[in-house]
C-alpha cells in the first residue's frame, strides 16, 4: 500500500461548545469520524478547506500549511465568548495518506473512495515509501482538486473546486458563513466553472491558458509531469468543437468519475 506523509498543519479545538460552534461556521455537517469541509468568507469564497478528525471530546482540524495561520485567526475571531480553546498542535501529529491497498488503518477519505485513507498519528508512526508528489499525481488521476497545490485562500467558490461533488458541502445543514451565496448559486444557476484534471502532451506550467477555437476557456493552476489541474469554463468547453490546446499543443480535459462513498 503506497504511503506518504503530507505537509499539513493541525489545529485543536476543545471545549463544551465546540461542536455547536463548528456546525454554525463550516460548509458541512460534522461526521462521527472524518469530515471534509471549508470555512468561507461572507461572499462565499473558500478561506481554507480542511479535514476534521473527531478525537474523543475534541476535534482536530488538518489543513494545508499555507492556510493554518489565517484559519486559526478566523476561528478565534468567530468564537467570541464561546468556551473553546484553539491551539496549533502541528508538532504533535503527522498526517499520512494511504492508497491502492487494503486494510483498516486510518479513515476513509470522504471525497473519493479511491483516494484511500488518511491517518492522523504521532510523528514517525509510519515509514513512508512514497512522496507527496506521488500522491499529487494519484489524486489528479481521479480528477480531485486539492488546495495544497491548486488554489490559495479566497480564490475559489466551493463549486469551483468541486467541493459540492466531493462530500464537502451540505446544503441542508442550516446556516454557515457564506451559505446564502453558495446556496443561491446551487439553486438558481448552472455552475460555469469547475476544476478539471488535464492530461498534457507538451511543456506547460501553472498560469498557462487553456484554449479552444482560439478562445481562452481556462487556466492551469498546477502542473506536475504530464498532468495538470485547471479551472475550466464548462460552457465554453461545451460550445467548442475544436481541439483543446495549451501552448498550441493538444491536451485532454479529463471528465471526473466521482464515485459515491460506500
């Protein structure tokens, strides 16, 4: 089973009001084991996405290192007088990703069954034989966006990053920050932009335009080897019958296969 250690930050939330506090802020309903969710701006943009590990009477949020400071500051701002302690405990944990194997180690990644498991454990608990770069290629092969590589804070709506298709948004849960905007987009409009994995056939880099019929239909956000992740205007892609190009070289836009969780 491939295993890698991911560079993640871990924030502990502990206190009598913590579950109610989180449920009023985040895009998803808390699960009994592992929850994928995000904290949004009032305008509906993703400040940070994260996994919430339930740990007895408290919760551990693991997020991309680049989001840790802004996420902790926002949580502390929103807690007001709630009896909650918010502490960065990254030094106490390693985050591992395990895929293409069997067994019950870790918790199933709620985004996609083929992503495998995530394990939050004491530092040095496993000996990784693979790198984060290997995991990056694996998740792109499944068409799954990941904020570690694909976007920064306050750049994306949840639907842009396919969170609504990857068990990251619960439109029925009640209020959360930014809900009015994302719910309206869900109810009243077709999603025009989504992240799509791209199979490359030539040299490319993040920031390069994706074109069809001479018209820009998107932009590469991340590239590794012959794979990339791009934000694509789906309406423009559907309207074109021409080859899709990056730097005048044909590429393939991969349609994701988001399998339901068992």
